[in-house]
C-alpha cells in the first residue's frame, strides 16, 4: 500500500510538472524581455568521425539532438528561464541553453530506461523480481542523469574560468606595455587582444571589436563580458578603466599591479592545491603503514588469543 501511494504521488507530480511545462503561460514583461534577449536557435557545429559518417548513426543522433536543442531553446525563451550560474558557465563554454537542457533530458531518459531494460532481461531469464525495486532504481537513475550534465558543466567551466584568469593577467601586462609605448587606452586594449589566438584572447578581442561596432567603450564591453561569463576579474578591470581612462601613467601602474596580484593569487592557489595533495599522500602512507603493522601483528595476537 505504501509503495502504491508513493508511485501514485510521483506519477501525479510528474503529470503536473509536464502540464506546467507544456502550458503556454501569459507572458509578462520579464518573459518578453527574455524572449528578445535569448530568443534564438542553437547554431553549434559538429565534426563527425569517419565511423559516424560511414554508419550514419552519429549524424542521425546529432540531428535529433540538434532538433531537441532548438525546441528547448525556443521553450526556454518563451518561458523566460534564467539558468543563473549555469547560464554563465554555458556562455563561457560557448554552448546554448537549449543544448544543455536537451543533454539533461537525454541523459535522464537514457539512465531511466536502464533499470526497466535490466528488469526485463532478468524476467526473461526467469529471475523472480518484482517491479517495485526496479522502479525506484529507475527514478534514482533518472534523477542522477538529469543533474549529471550540470556537474560536468560545472567542472569544465571551473577549469576554463581558471584558464581565463591566467589570460587576463597576461592581457593586463600586454596593455601596460602598449601604454608604455605611447598608445592610447582603446588602441592599447585592442592591440593587446590581437597578440595571441588563444580562445580566451579571441573572446576578449571579439568583445572589443563589437564595442567599436556598437559605439560603446571598450571597458564597458569588458565589464559586460565579465558579467556574461561570471569572471569578477574582468568586471573589476572594467571599473578601474572607467575611473582612470584619462590618466595613462596611473592606469599603466594600476594594470601592472593588478597583473602581479593575479599571478600571486594563482601561485597561492597552486601552492594550496599541492599542499592538499601532499596531505592526502601522507594520510595514504599512514594507512598503508598501519595496515602493514596489523598484518605483521596478527599471527602473534591470534596465537595469544588461542592459547
């Protein structure tokens, strides 16, 4: 009876959530602004392997996933969904909201079907197993599959954000060098962004070029980029450039100091991580030594207890 009530409640909750998702709400001001800001389809590219090209399965799977991505992108725009921190991570990784939601749904559906498939095989093999346990396992796997892409996105975005911070320090040094050479601040920013072809430097260069096309200031574009990808260092840099845009000498000193601060922070974080690894190694060595001592002392203790 308890299991039946639980399954009934979960089924009703699932139907209610499905109806809420599929129903078209009355659009408010925030929803309309979200539609204008994010109402665009995914335009991501994909390079398939020769095996996928020969079989055709990879291309069909990619087409299906792309179609889901487009539909979820439109749905997210219509509903005005703001993913918050995940939105900044997706922007940093160059992915769309629809593609991420489609990956979540596909992973959840795939893991959800694992338990019924295994249960069917066991029933065919003659193993007497009721449907209650596989149903609970399917729900747990489906929930895990729904949140698994979020964890993967968080780890990838953390690594990329750390790499971007390193690039910001190098970018500040380059800007200071260009200012020392007599360039103006906007020209120094664009010249520093044109030095390398790293993905983070290309992102900065695109922001600066778009600022020139749209008629906005480069420091405002850097601040917008920092807020978009969730990088406080760029926002702080934008504020410093706004305050000191008319004083080349002071801004040059400030940029050099900020670059040195970023390097010291990165060095401190690296030292902290290495210290954590050293402590983990010490704990592992202590556990191995304790287990070895117990292994040596076991025969003597066993003889004393048996005597």
